[in-house]
C-alpha cells in the first residue's frame, strides 16, 4: 500500500484530540461524490466501482501533494 500524506484533521480544534476523519478521507469522499455525479458513469459492476474509488483516492492524494508543495 502506498504511503500518502493524510493532511491532518478535517476540523482541527486545539482543545480536542481528534481521531476521526482526516483531510485525505474527506477529500476522497468529495472526489468520489464528484465522480459519481457523472450521469454517463455506469457503476453497476463492482470492479468499475472499485476503480472509481481508487481514482477518488488518487485525486485526494494529489491534492495534498500539491498543497504540501505550496
């Protein structure tokens, strides 16, 4: 499995130790929602859906890589 930047907490609060969703997870979900919003996309096959989820993860990873370079 590839090691990728997690990006820290989605909603960072200094007074609370957060162990829930990190920024990478949130960006993956947002990317997945965008990809699945395409009406031309057929997700009836599990293999296709698995590929789409992987693409969403790759999108999130790339966003965090570019953010780290700023």
